[in-house]
C-alpha cells in the first residue's frame, strides 16, 4: 500500500523549494494542466509514501489549527541541526 498526502497550495514553486531545499526531499514527478491543475510529487524514492501538492486558478483557503499539521521527526540531532542551518 502507498500513502499519498495531498494538499492544494497557492504557491507551488515556494512549496517545492521548502520541501526539497530545506527538508531534503526529492521531486518524484509532476504534471501540468491536468483538469486545470498543476502538481508535483515530493518524497524519497525508497519510501512508500509521498506528498502531492497542486495549484490551480482555484485559490486554497486553508484555516490552520493545531490539528492540521504533518509532523516529521529528524532521526538525529545532527539531522535536526542541518535542517535549522538550511532555513
């Protein structure tokens, strides 16, 4: 089984930059103008899950609260510090 977490965004380029250049994930693929949506798949090739982010003329209107989070835990303090250094 593969898990895909999907989220609509208003800035696909900024989202891609964050997940790839800050968190160290990879772009696994993407699409353009699929039913008026552009999208990217981000993750690691050896994992059985990935993120999908989409953008379209329809603007995302998210209302963030404490239950609306994805939590990623670095494996080591060194990995954590490297993440902080890349921000």
